C-alpha cells in the first residue's frame, strides 16, 4: 500500500440501489484517494424509496473476514455504518477493541431514509454500552441522537453522547425544520462548534454514509480531527448539491462531483 492510498475498513450493509451502504462508502473513500476494504454487515432488499428487508450476516464470518483483512493490510481508519442486529454489534466491537490505536468513525444507522426501522432496543443498548466508548467521531442525525439518548434537546443529546465515551459527536440537522442545516459538534464536554450549510431542496439517500466515510478517509490521510470533520461536511454538501435521482425515490449524492468540475 502506497502512502498516498491509506486503507480504510468499512463495516456496512449492502444497498442494491447503490445510494447508501458499502457502495457509498467505497465511492467516498476512492474519491479521497483511499483504498477501501469492506466487510458486509447485512444484505438488504431496498430501493431509493425504502428498505423492505434486512438480512444480517453471520457474526463469526464478520469477525474472521475483518481479522484476515487486517492481518494483511494496515488499516488507518475504521468506519461503521449499518449494524442491524445485536450480534453484529458484538462482532464489530470484538474487532475494534483489539486495535484501539485506529480511529473509528461511527454512523449509527437506526432507520432507513424512507422510514423503515433498522434497530431495536437491545441493539441501541449495545451501541451505547460497547461501541460509543470506542468511537472517535460519532455522526448521528438529530433523530438518531434522540433515539440513542432518550432525550429531546439536541444540546443535551450531544453532551450525553460525549459522556458515553465518544471523542467527538457531530449531530447533523437535516431532519430539523431550520431554514439552514445546522450541524452541532460536541467535544471536550461542550458544544464545541456549530456549522451552517445551505439547505438543499431534495431528500437524499446515503448522505450519512458519505459524511462518515469522508471523515474516516480524511483521518486516514493524516488530517487532524477538527479539520477532517469540517472538510467532510464540505465534501458531503457538494456531493448532495450535485446529486441526481436515478429512481422514483430519494436523490443520490454525486461523490465524484469534482470530476465533473475538471
């Protein structure tokens, strides 16, 4: 592996529509000149409208695939997306606890963009108890932040998630009704910074995957965490602003928008 293409390991679901999940991660990582290595956590039946079925993968296979990969390829960052089942969370935790030196970016996918529920109370408990203490950057949307904490006020959510062990918590505001999208970053026991972005006119499939994978890629490239968080938001906004609608549902981010600009 050349220094210009650091490896990022993603634990993500397979999205046949190509908008989210492992496809979104791979596109984002390649766009940042990273080498993507991946372990599929779940198969899904879905389109750009919603998820119809989720099929978790064997947790023993998840562990063995990841350990085989990491024994061969030096991984510089880990991105976690859809888990979908408590046993999957346990499997992923067993892997990341063996490599505490590798930064972990976690997009806690609890529901599909179309509304389908992709989690249960035991999975949420395991995320809180096991995965959040191992997380460098957590990137929940506002609805996920509320489900993880049981709180309503987003500032209280962010502080609570920090107390669970996350290094940084970036709560995204696309689900709120504010004129602009307000993303709140929590760090060092406080609301550290607020970022404002122009609200775009469509609903997007795969925006959370894009943001988290972008942060992981930039960390793997050696950026400090605050700079990675800012640049990843900029990359995600540009991807959404250049997005397109391949089907009958949500728009898809164009993660290679920069190619069109050249």
